[in-house]
C-alpha cells in the first residue's frame, strides 16, 4: 500500500504520552460523574415511587376510616359497633299447631 505501519502502543513522544494520560483522566472523571447522575436519577425515581405508594396507602386507609382489611380480628366488632350475644330458638307456628292438634 503506502508503506506506513500502524502500531498500536505507547507513542515514543513523552508529550503525547502525558497528553493521552490527561485525556484518559478527563474521560474517566466524566464517566464517573455521569454515572453518579444516572444512579442518583434512578434513586430519585425510586424514592418518588415509594412516596407515591405510601401516600396512596395512607389515603386508602384514611378513606376506609382507619380500618384496614385485616385490622379486625375474628370475634372483635368494628370500632363503634356493639353486639348483643344471646341464644334464640326458631319457632315455626305451623309446626306448633300440628303438634298441638290444630288448636290455636
């Protein structure tokens, strides 16, 4: 071809070596800075998402009156509701008439 040889290696010129080290240093520092901004952006988005989910859960809990779906255990009435316990017997009027002979 044209007789030139391309050698990939350290150039013999010390000024070119110093310049290449400085350029590499600037590129490396730039990569670290850009990488830190990318990581901070992801962390910021994650924090915003976490806060949004937390506010949504708080809003739903407030909307339900402070009661979650699992707040009331079995046997415990909801807040403000009173139960009266007792026994009862179902009385069938027709069956009573048949047993007593049809008299009322």
